[in-house]
């Protein structure tokens, strides 16, 4: 396997950093307003086109957790992990058609604002704090660590800490320019990551084809992968039996068969794309048609993202099993970096630039969302209610710097243990501790007027407690089998329920608790949003995009079910 970089690779990487930096400065100067408003800074109100919204969503969504973490799970599990992306595309349709109109009709700019207007300030504050902690201690830390780990493996001899600092500085510089700069630089970032990602996949398939004596035919390489690792091309894993190996059980714990389609995957994607400030912020400053088309465009792109982030992981698995990547040592989160080592010089630099693009875009988006929630939902409401727009913009910029500094501190020596769990699983599992409660509160808050403030607090807190209970305590208290779940040996002397099933259980019980609280407490629904059914009318172009996504989804599952 080729390793290290030569001058052309470094030139390409430096050129990318210079391009994105000067383009961001140009966008900032071109659109700078002497009377910059807070809404303009945080939301780029009215200035993002549909393609910029869609590209920004994907650029922010695809980061180190996909390139490194999902590729690693592709190495370990196979294409079944791609369900996160494919169900995500369907989730974007649901968000665009049913969630987005409510947000825009009621002029919602942050997710805590939705909770405050619909319920009360207490639940809004609880969730603002939850989201800030999640973004800083799970998302920023994991993106910094995984991204730096991948680049460090490729460059060889570089300081892991220095790479993290470079990523942090670049993302802060972009985030300081506000959502306008983020949105339009993301258009370049997504083009870069798709080009570099496709190049990596192309050469990974070509290497597999060559190693199997089939020439340089990428289609032959894909078929060779399917023949060499057929279990990696099943979308549905059967439930483990008494004779199943621990390796198979560990795979099932990540992608628990048909059960993950019943609730877990939908909770993950609807919460992530529909109630996550980090994602919805791109669309909240646009009109309904532009925002909806942007989400549909993101859905189309999302159908193809597993090609650039998952197939290289499967290729690494096949090459490792056949003895062509012995140095990989079975470490799944090194799979993508190992495949990049096969690229010719020049393209290797392009792929590292693509990976860097994904990392920086995601970090900048996270930092902007942190500053938005902190400034608009905490600082403005609890510290300085009369703060001017100029003051809030500067507070937002300070929040960007502080959040990135905190993330760096907790990532410096992998304090949170990100490397041990596997990046993608780490993020999905611990984000999933709040997802069921958040989604339950938003769904009932939007579509059931009887839901009240007490029920919303019970939903947020109860959903979190239930997730902790099912993930950490239920198997120890009730054993490995009960009438409503099955736990499996986790290889560490204990039992574990697949975290996607934990999310489904927590969501179901949370909804029941919220309904009971709403029905047996005073009827308070004067804050319920009025839903105008005309909002749900979609344009013909959006209908065409919906049909295209559904056809791609159907073709995929017809092939690999």
C-alpha cells in the first residue's frame, strides 16, 4: 500500500484551504451590511438559494462521522449501515412537507423558541442546555477527533493535536462570518467532498479488481466484493441465535434487523433533520418554496452519499480479509484512511482536501448553531433582554470561539473515550439518549393541541431517563429476555439491547407518558399552533423530486433486501 504524501498532494491541500478561506472572505465582504441584524447573521435571512440550502445541509451532515465512522461501520457491518442515509432521504421529505411549513408559518428561528412558544420557557431552557451540551461534548469532540485521526494516519508523523487545532481555527473563521458565509462556502465544500469521495470509491473498487486479477474494471471490483463478502451486502440482519458468533451479535447490536425500521431509524432521522438546530437553521431564513426545494435537493444527494462513505469501508474489509491490508489490524475507524493510501499522488491530496472540507463544514455549522441557541435562547432571554443586534452578533461570535475551545480541550487526549466505541456508533448512541424525548415532544406539540407544558417536560426528561434505563440498566435488572425486548451478550461480560431498539422503546413509553399527563392535567392549549392546510400543498417540482427519491429507495431495496 502506498503511504505518505508528495509535493503535489500538499499543494492541492493548501490550495483548497486558501480557496475556501478567500471565497468565504469574498462572500462576507460582498454581502456585509453595516447594520447587520442578528437574524441576518444567524439565519442568512432570505439570502440562501435552494441549492445553497441543500448543499449546506449535506456538507454539514457528511463529516468525519460519515467518512471515518460510517466507513468504519461499513467495514464492520456492510451496507446495512447505509440505512441511516437512505431513511434520512425519506425523512427529509417528511420534514419538508409537514414540519417545515409549521416552522416558517410561525416564524420559528430556533428549536428552543418553538418549545417556548408552544409550551413554556422552562422546557425551552432545558432543551437549549441539552442541545448545547450535545453539540459541544458529542458532536464537536467526535468530529475533531475522528477527522484528525484520519488525516494523521494519512500524512504520517503529523501531530494529532496540531491537526485538530488547524481544523478548529479554519471552522471558527468560517463560522464567524455567519450563516451566509457558511451556506455559500458549503456549496464548494460539498462539491469538493463529493468529487474526492467519488475518486476514493473509484480507486478502491479498481484496487479490489486488480488484487483479484480482474484488471481495472470497477464493476468487476464491485462484484468481487459481493462475492468475497456476501454478508456485507444484506440490508436486513436476522436475529442472532444460540449458535451465533459474538462477531455477528456485535454487528446486530449496531443494525438490529427489521426492528430498526419500525422505530429506531425513523426516530434518528426525524429528530436529526426535523428538530435539530444544526440542520433546520439552513432553511429557517428562506421562504417555503425555496426551503422545501432545498431539503428535497439534500434528499437526492443523501441517497448517493453511502457510495462515497460506505463502499470504501467494505473495500477495506475485503482487502484486509484477503491479506492485502495487514497493517489495518481490523481497526474499523482506520478503514477509510487505509483505502486512501491506495490512491495515486495528487488524488490523495484531493481526497484529504475533501475529507477536510467535510470536517470544516460540519464544525462551522455546529459552532454556528451553538452560538445561535446560546445567543437567542439563553443570553437574550436570561442575561440581557434589551441587547442590540450588534451586541448579539458579537456574543454569537464569542460563543463560536468558546465552544470550539471547549471541544478541543475535551478532545485533546480523547477524554470522552470516542476512539474506543467507534466514531459513528459513539455519536448515534449518545445522541440517541435525547432523540426519543425530543421527537415525541415536537410531534405531539405540532399535531395534538391537547399536549401541554407539563407533558412536554415529562417528555424531555422522561425520554432521556428511559433511554439511559434501557441502554444501561434494563438488561442487568431483568435479564437478557423479557416480553418486550431481547438483550444480547456484548462481549464484555454483560448484556446489551441494541441502541436503536432502546430508542424505539423509550419513544413509545414517552409518548404514553405524555398522553397521560395531557389528559389528566388541566386543559391548556391556547399556545397550540394553528395549522393552515394550504401550507401542505407542494409544488410540481417538489413532487417530481419526491417521486425520484422514492424510486431510488425502491430500486435499492429491491436489489439488496
